[in-house]
């Protein structure tokens, strides 16, 4: 069981976490916008997450927390 | 649940002003994590540059002094000599700052074997001032001051600072890394640990050159920028340890 928490308000929608995720389970939200106007990142299949933290390590704004 | 990854205490909660997907944020985090893990948060003095990282003092939860353009190694020299061997003194400088206006300072700091550590961000362009050609700009790379691409006849070839500084006797640890992949991000952190270690162990001058991205001035998305770093920068700027004593 892994848990990825993204601080959506601080996400800049850069997509680097999407690029880094080895399980290809991240995307930029197609429906949400934060108050800065960015589409925040989200995990599409939380049950497939392996808690590798690749997303968190590449995030320039350090907005991702990973737990297992 | 056990925490696998969370933000280090050595970064403040201030939102970084960097453009979306800019490599600066990644390197800030790595530097801060190493400081926290070494237990040196209270003994660290950083020196911020002129350039995009000019506000670095807002983001690191340690004491930071701002320096005039390119003069960070000189300011760091003073701080280290006053604070002594138990302190950790680092500069954080971009390529416009370190490899252009600050070339004399960086070469002479290494030459003196100054026991400071330098985090050098090479993104092959001037960021803050609007995307002008830097000494590190690749041949053929288009910038606002090389609109037809950098011409070797006119501007020379891009400068390789790690190779240059590794020839200097006072250098104790010099490595070039990159932020293009999880593996290279982890290697960058190890390099920063080695560089800070060289300082703490009083071996001499240390520098980590990190190949990074400037999506805004490269005119690419953050993801395309990481790909361009791999395709264009890695062949010209080989990664690796250039000096270790
Ligand atoms: S922790 Fe790993 S698997 Fe899970 S979302 Fe992040 S990158 Fe993907
Ligand atoms: S890397 Fe960070 S800032 Fe960029 S999209 Fe992912 S969570 Fe948002
Ligand atoms: S201008 Fe370039 S280097 Fe500066 S913050 Fe923006 S992306 Fe980063």
C-alpha cells in the first residue's frame, strides 16, 4: 500500500513527475486548475504505485510526499 | 505508514519563484537534504549569486549572504576563514555568474585551495536576463544574442569549467552531474555529499557542476528540456568525477 500526496496548490504543472514515474500512473489533471492556473499532477492508479518516490525526487517545487 | 519521501527541514516553506520545471528547484532540494543529513544546518553559510538563483536566500533554511555578480567565491572565502573549519560554506552559482563575470574569482578560489564548496548550475544560457548566450552555450544553440546559433569563429567554443578547475592543484573534489533522470538526480546528491565531505575533511576546494534546464529561455516545455539536456548537453559535457584527492 503506497500513498502519494501532492500539494496541488503549489504544483506548477510542469509534468516532470509524469515523465519520471516508472509505472506511468501520473498525469496532469484534465479537469482541475489551481489558483495559479496550473493543471496539478495527479495519480491515476494509486493501487499500482510502488512508492519509489521518483516523482518526488524530480519535482522542482518539492510538493510531493510519498508514504508506504 | 512510513514516510518514504518528504520535504527537508533545510528548505523553507516559501514558494520558489522559478519557472515551472526549472532544474534549480531540484538542486536546491538536494543541497538542503545533504545539509540536514550532515546535521550542519546551524553551521552552514550559503552565498547566493546574481542570476535566477538570486533569491536562494529565501528558500534555504540556513544563513545566506548575497554576493555581487560572480563574486560569491570571494565572499565565501571570507566567511569560511572567519567561521573556521567547523563551518560549512557553499556558493550556489549559475553559468552566467560563475563562468563569465566570475571566472577570475572561481579560478583563484580553487587556486588558493579555499575550503569552500561550489554548486555550479550549467544550463547553457543566461536565464534571468532573458536568454542571452553564455560561455556555456552550445555551438549552434540559438539564444537572443546568437539568433543564428552560436558561431565558433565569432564566440569560441563552450567552456568546460569542471575540466578546467580539475587541473588546479587546490581542487580536492570536482564532479559533473545532471538532473535529467532519477538515477542522475541521486548521483547529484551523492556528488554534493562528496563535495561537502571534502570541505569538512579540510581537503580543499570542491565543486559540483550540475547540468540543468532552462525551459523558458530554451523555448521548450520542461519535459522537452530534459530530453534536450540528454541529447545536446550530455555529449559535450561528459558526466563524471574530474578530481578526487
Ligand atoms: S512513487 Fe513511484 S510509482 Fe508511485 S506515483 Fe511516484 S513515481 Fe509513480
Ligand atoms: S513535478 Fe511537481 S510541480 Fe511538476 S507537475 Fe509534478 S507535482 Fe507538479
Ligand atoms: S529563466 Fe530559466 S533558469 Fe531562470 S527560473 Fe526560468 S527556467 Fe529557470
